[in-house]
């Protein structure tokens, strides 16, 4: 019989007696883990295997860190494809993404405490000395207050925390005299001008040299900020106050949190995504647990853990109750409207919500944590990585993956909470995927498209700060650590703050401001000290029994989550009819439409029109449901229309020295071999044809025979080019855009259409590369002459590419020998010169068949079984509350869509210049021609959320 829970904590005892168990929860180090790990039949991973994986994590970290220090430092971040540093103002601007860069050696500062967690104390000591001597915080540059706080201020405080710990142990850092803390305080004062608002919410950006209001600041005109941006300051600012005894930092962070709490939507207890920093009005009224809000919730709970203030726990519990009531639809977490929380605000989820299962573990709510984590893992198993956003039926919504660590974080916490070795296997999968698909000679490259395996030239600082920290801790035993991790709490950037700060320099009065705004029933909250025997049953099958129903959630059924009616086992009113479930032949559905004021008009061609008259609805609530149904129907119709577009293809360079590491995003052709049906793809050496435009008979057929032909776009139809090279004996073709500087990063997916005639005679595969990607292959030919590529529907595992061929082991195995080979490849690449950079112009979306045109609109052929619009303008038909209308949908119900993806939207590109700091940045950006071109990143991706808002 499990021991009973301790008696409830009285108000005066909460902070003193009950905070320690919450700290243990916050670190995930629970007694249940050791019980379950040793449980018979649990399939525990051997100690030798755990140690091997831990060593592999160390080797991977060394590969990333050493390449940053060699090729990028003192720049903020490494560009791993071109083996150089990213210096703000010297690269095309990526919009808000670049606000994290401040010419303060971001990656090095963000990595400081990771070095100590990974037992690299000598490297840590050297890194601290470099930060002290080289880093300048007084740069005339505009940075994000949020990113600078969590990455730089948090990195300095985390580095200081472990530095004083090492000094106390007596072996390392004996010279250290708080220099990192002095830098942290200097940075803290530079961030304070951002708080000069009537509300106390900070401006989203600040100039490190001139603040906000100064004429030369180039900022201070913003009116909005995200909830997480203003609500993710308390840990770092309070720690800075407690370390230094200067209370102003903690006071400002508390004031911002108090204001957000006061402005929450009172009936739902939810907060929106963005808020006006002057008036407190919600600008975006959708609410979820992902981008824009995520770490606000995290910091409420962790602020209670670190500071012991009851009001933070009360607020978190209030919000958490609302999240589980409205947003949680196990295993999904869907955004809702703060004023109408029963209505979903969108039909997709972003990858940042992957942190939430870990937070639920800290809360002690294990079942939904397991469910959501398993759903995310199934998505990863399908795509190798978690896409930036995916729909409720698990299609890719945004295909990028910048090597985010949130899923690894939740995996670590779930393992520490349950001791289930299943989560060690999950971590092993993450390691294997990183080595197979993201590892490049100069580090690890973000994924541009998880469907094709193409790369982006970026390695964000959080990859070193968080990913390797959580993966190493996942496999490390207590004796592998040189300090007790239980003495620290993780910030949202995984920086370490010591728990003893809760009793140091308590200059802030712990006035409970929560109850000033609302009456809280104390019985609603878990004031009892957590009992791990109850939270995590002593049952090795406990977590497995929760995961099992979700095993095939992605591949087989593409489910949409469990409705609230199903959660309540059929009790209460039925949920509203959703557009995705509608069947025009279902009498019950037709009756529901009638109640909502929606009528069907049958057209002569067999389609139906949906028209809503709100006055004909049975009630005002039914009218609202009808409006939502019409909005969903338009969104669904538009989405299905987009899906008629072919997905992108991949050109993978497989010859020396690339061996499959470089993957280029290619546009498909609407004729020729369908690479999605030929999984092996087409592999061969490339050859440039004569004439280069391919518009007449090929004059060098001996060079083209049995090879993949390269040609330039222009002067004739794509199909004509294909016929000419096929006649010359080519096994495939690549058309390279003649628009100088064009790139798949800044232009929409381009499809090659036929010539209006029957193209069944074309049997070879044809792909389209924009100018920048095409130049990568052309440069490779000039450098290496013989260049072999693979044309396929998506990038192949290198072990598959080289099966049965002589190839170095490091290509196939993710082991410690990979580093040596990577260094050799880097030395070979160092002889190349820098490729020409050109600004790329946006091209029209769609398929093109006639060469002189930039690209015409492709024809939309409606699937007879789908709910597609009657014309291309249907998605833009205005909807009013009084009379809503959806033109021409098919009468048959929409079948379950395949788990495929829609296209991403391009973003406008701009160039930004910033003044130089004291460090000589130009000397570190060494020119080198890299056939791995400098690809531009997708800009301000999360701003697209506003366009998706209903």
C-alpha cells in the first residue's frame, strides 16, 4: 500500500516546508524514477549503452562547439554550411530572428554552463576568460529584450553560478572574482530603459548603447509585445537582484508579470498572444501554450520554485486550470479565443509547445504529459524532426526545423519522472536523426524542409545551450556529474540558477497581489506537498498503457484529437459540427446545419453551395456555431486547393566531398517520372548540355548520355527541353533559373508545367533549381569536375545511398570517428573561395510551362470527392454575421486527407546595417568559395500566425 500524502500545508508553511518538493519536481529528480527503472520487464537500457550514448552526445557537442570557435568566434552564431560566422549587418536581414544577435559572441555566452554540465571544466575556464576579455556589451545595435534576457543575461548568470561552485570546490576558477556577474549587471542596466512605459511592460527592443527614447536608438516606436516577451524575465532579473543586492531588476520584472495577470481575460482566465504595452489591450486574442505565450506559464511555476512566492503558484494554477479546460484536447493542444474559449482559433500547432509536457511533469500532471509527448514523437518518427508547425491531422504546415530543443527537454523530464527506459530510446532516436540528417562538416545545420531534408545555413545558439545539455543529462548517472544538478533550476534557455537564491537578499516584500484581482478558492490548488508514489505509480506499465493508443496516431488514422464530449464519456451537449467532419449525405449533419442557419443549394453540375442566414438559426449560440462552420469550410476548401500543388523535391549531392550531406530544394515537374512513386530516385553524374538552353538538338550527346543534364531556363518550353535531353540519352534533367540571385529561401515553390500537349512521351525526371542552388552544383563541377547527384522526392539516409559501395564509416555510423573525417572535409573545403551573393527577387507562385514568363497560375482541378471551392476566389469571399456564403462545394463528403503538407509562404527580405563594436569582426569572416551557398533564412515565420487568425 502506497504511503498517504503528507498533511496539507498551512498558508504560513507553504514557502518554507512545501517548496522543496516542488523544487525536486522542477528538476524532475523523483524517487519514482529509480523504482521504475529497475522494475522487472521494463526493458531497461544497459549502463554500457547509456554511457556510450552519453559519450556520443559529448562528441556531437565537441563537433558543434569546436567549429563555432574555429570558424565563427567572435561572431554571434555559426553558419555551418559556409563555415563562417554570422555577423549582423554583413548578412541579409532575417527580420525579427536577427534581433537575438548583438555582436556579443552570443553562442559562447549561451554555452558557458553547458560546458560544466558536460564536465568540460578546462574549456569552461578558457571560455570565461574569452568572454571577459573579448565581449563588448556597449554596441550601437538594437536587440530583442526577450532574447537578450534569456540567452545573454541568463548565460552570464548561469556561467557565474557554476563558476562560483567550481571555485568553492577548489580545483578550477580560483582566479574568478565575479567578472561574469559584473557583466550581467551592466547588461541588466542596459535593458532597464525598455521598461519605461506606463504599464510596466517592456518595449520589445532596446538599443544596447542608446536605450529606447534616445534620438539615435532606432527603436521605441513599437506598441505591441508578445506575452512571453514581457512575462519571461522574472527568473533572470530576480536572480540578478539576489546575486547583487540591487532590487530594481526584480521589481521591474514583477511589475510586468503583475500587469499581465491583471489584464487576463477574467471569464476564461486565459491570456492572448500579443498585448499593447501602453494600454494593456489584447492585440491578438488567440491563446495557446506555444509561440508567443509558452514561457510565461513556465516562469510563473518556476518563479514559485525559485523565489517561494505563493502568488506565482496561484496564478499558474489558475491559468493551468483554464488550459486543461479549453486548450487541451488530448493529445492535442489547440489555440482558442480568449473570449470564446470553446472555439478553436486555428487548426494547427507550432513546435514550441513541445516544452509543455515537461512543464506538466513539474506540475505533477503526468498523464496528459505522456499523451502529448507521444503524439509529438510520432510526428518526429514520420518526418525525422518536429516541423515548425503541423496541422491537427499531422500534415506539415511550416516545414522548417531550426534544431529546437523543447522536445528533448520534455523527454528528459518525463524520463526523470517515470524512469521508463522508453524515453532513453526516444533520446537515442534524437541523437541518430541529428547525426544522419543535420550533421555537416562544420557543425549541425537547421532543416529548411523536413520533407525533403534540405538544410539552412544556421546553427542557433540555443542548440548548444539546451539540446546537448538535456541529451547528456538524459543518459548521465549521478556519479557522472561533477556537481549536484538538484541544487539548480533550469531557465527557459536551460541556464542554471542556484536554489539558495530564494533566501538571499530578499528585498522584495512578498505581497500577494493575486488575490487583489480575484477571489481564489484555496481548495482548487495543490497545496499538498507532492507524493511521488501517488503522482507516478509504482507500475512499469503505467506510461506504456497511456502511450499505446497513440502509437499509430500519425500514420494510420490522422486523428483530430478527442472531443470534450468524448472526454466526458458522452455526458453533456454534443460538440459543434466541424467542417472537416461534414458529410452532405448525412441526414444528421443536415439537421445540424439547419439549426445553425446554414442551407444547401444544389447546383446543376452536382455541387452544392452553403449559405448561412444568422436570423434563421435556432439560437444565438447556434448562429455563432454556424459562422464558425462557414469559416472552417472556407479554410478547408482553400487548404485542399493548395494540396493539388506538387510537393518540393530534393537534389542531393552524393559525390566527394559531400557524400549526401548537401541537399537542395528543387521544384517538381508536372510531367516525366514521378519521383514520389520511384523511391530509389535517379542517380547519376551531371553534365552541362550544349546549347545550354536545351531548346534545340543537343550537340554534345556523348557527354550527356547516361548522365543528368544541366540546362538553363529560358527561350522555350520546359517539355521541349526534356524531350531534347531525353533524345540525347540523358537519364534526368535539372533546369537552373536564369534569374540571377533567385533562391528557394525567398521565392515560392516553382513547378514546371507541360506545353499543353500530351507529355506521356517524357519518361525521365525533371527538376527545377533556383539560381543560387543551381550555382552550388555548377561551382562543384568547376572544383571537382565529376559531381554525382541523386534526384528524389526527399533526401535519403546516407546509409541507404551508399549501400554496397565503398564509403568511409563515418557516413553511415554516428560514432566518435565522425569528427576526424569531418575535420578532413573541412580542410578540403578551406581551399574554396567565396560564392557571389545576390539579392533574390520573389517569383510568382504556381506552375510555368512557357520559358519567357516568370510563371503562370496552375490550373486547379477539383477532386470529385473533395470539398474544394468552385473558383479560385472562394477563399476570399467576405463573411458577415448576418449572411455567410461558401460557393460550390461537392455534395460528397470530404475524405480524410493524406498526411501531407501545404506550402510555406515567402517573406519579404531587407538588409540591415549596424555599427561595428570594438571587436574586429571583419577579420573573422574569411572569404572562401563554398559550393555550399549562403542560403537566406525564412523571415519572421511566426508573424504569419496573425494571417491564420480567424
